[in-house]
């Protein structure tokens, strides 16, 4: 007849439940301070200790970073690894159990005499290459039981996993930030390449970036295409705007730098810059080995910002909402800046005159709903133009 199965006592179940809760809290921690706070809140209750310390391995020293105890221990202090028991545990990767601290030569007795400590357990955090240690201390001399040691080891293991997770997240975040900076540098380099061959200036790029973002934000606030204009898209619009005229690098100097108006044949060549821009960015995507949200949006802007609402634009003759939203937004930003900026072949318009031109093209060159929004925020366009004004020409 099989022996009856005994159920674990309620106290053991409660302890397991509390350990599970601690492990979950550590798994959810988003920083070292949170990890130490979880240990500080829970470890004493789970072990019955009179004190808990969290010791970090820091540049060859033991840093007593946090503690929870019946009286002060060493919080905030640093000691050489070789001179304290937490350092010994980390250097050897071993759990230390000491029944009487004054009978163990590894203990710096002078540092312990002002404290309540008589017995301790020190557990390294991460068995191989420890990065920290958790100490438990008792005011009465005794040998801590195996259950207490197992509990401390589980706490240390959970803390090790949490610290590793945070290190991975931080490493990934740093890599993403580096990639973002590299992307921004590539954008500016490509945009600068276009500027060096054109009569446009770096300030044209800055202004159109800000016009585009301001118009897109206002469109979202008015409920227009709100589903297409989330925060991530607004950021991408702003960052990809500098590439709107990248195709001009393929236009001959005789046309691109002509100090006057273009004739019909020259205009036809100039208009190819929209398709050249699409091809250039598509080639960049191909070299990256696949599609990119950022480059995809930059490609759309470069290719479609000269399309017209009435279908008479270029290069595809798209009409109405066939024109992607990014292209319709950029069209207003680009034309406004062209109108208020002086060129060798024309004088600059006033802000008021440029606004009047944009409004007069409602439903012809430009999306009528976007023009209505532009009319409300036109003063902001004027402020942006003034903020990034070109230096006066001689």
C-alpha cells in the first residue's frame, strides 16, 4: 500500500510564495536601484536575519551600496576586496557561512566590533564572475540553517538574472542610440551632398524639417489622418525631410546652378530629380539588405513632393489622395520656403504674400484640408523662417 503523501506546511508554502513574488519583482526591475530596493524590502523577512546588505563589486573594491538592518552596518562605504568577507565570497565565487565572526580570520574584526553582527552568511551574486554579494547578519551567535542558505542563494540568483537583463537592455539601448546617431549622420551627409550642388542652403533643410513637423502635428490635432501620424511617424517625417531633394545630385550643373529661370527643356531635366531621388534611396535600401521604415518614408517624400492635388504634377501625375500623405505635407512646406526665400533669379516674397499663394492653390496644387490647417498655423511657419533665416547675400 503506498505511503500517504504529506502536504507541505502552510508556513513553507507562504515562504515559497514570497520567494516567487520577490523573483517576479526582481525580473520586473528596470535598474540596479530597483533590484536593491526589492532585496531590501524582502530579504530580512524571508531569512529571519537581523540585517541584510547588498554589496557591489566596483573597480576592485567592495561597495556596500544598500542595507536593511536593526542598526547601521556599512552603507555607502568601500573596502578593498581582499579585506572584507564580501570580497572573499566574490573572489572565490563561494557561499560563506560563519557561525562566530570572531573565530574566522577572513573577517576584519575591527570593522565588525561597532556592529551587532555575530554570525553571517555571504552569498555571491552570479557564481561565475560575481558582480555583487548579498550578506545576511544575525545578532546572536548561531549557525544559519540550510533553508536560510537556500533562500539567500535563490535571492542572489534572481538578482543575478535581473542584473544581467538590465545590462542587456542597457547594451541594446546604447546600440540603438548609436545606430540612431549614425542614421542621423548619414541623413545629414546625404542632404549636405545635395546642398553642395544646389543653390539651396543648410537652413532650407532645417526650415522644411520644422515646417513639415508643425503641419503634421497640426493635422493630427485636427483629426486629419490621425492614424497615420503617430509620434514615431512624426519623428520619421522630421528626420527624413532633409532627403526630399537628394535626387538633385544627378542633375547637371549647367541646369542646377543656372543663374536664371529654366527653359522648358531644362525644366524637364530638373523634374527628373524626383525619380532620381527615389532611385538613390531605393539603392540605399538594397545595400542595407531590406526595407527600412525611415528610408521608405524618405523615398516617398523625395518621389512625391512635386505631385499636385489636381493631377498635373510630376513625376507620376498622381491626383488627390493617390498622393501619399508625406508627399502632400512636404509639398506645402517646400513651396512655402521657396516663395519666402531669395534666389539669384527671384526676390523673396513676404510671409503674407506666400501664405496667399498657398491658399490660392487650395484644391489645385495642394490638399485642400492641409491648406486649411496651414492657414491656421501660418504664423508658426513665419516664426520658423525667421529663426533659421539665411545670412544676407552681398
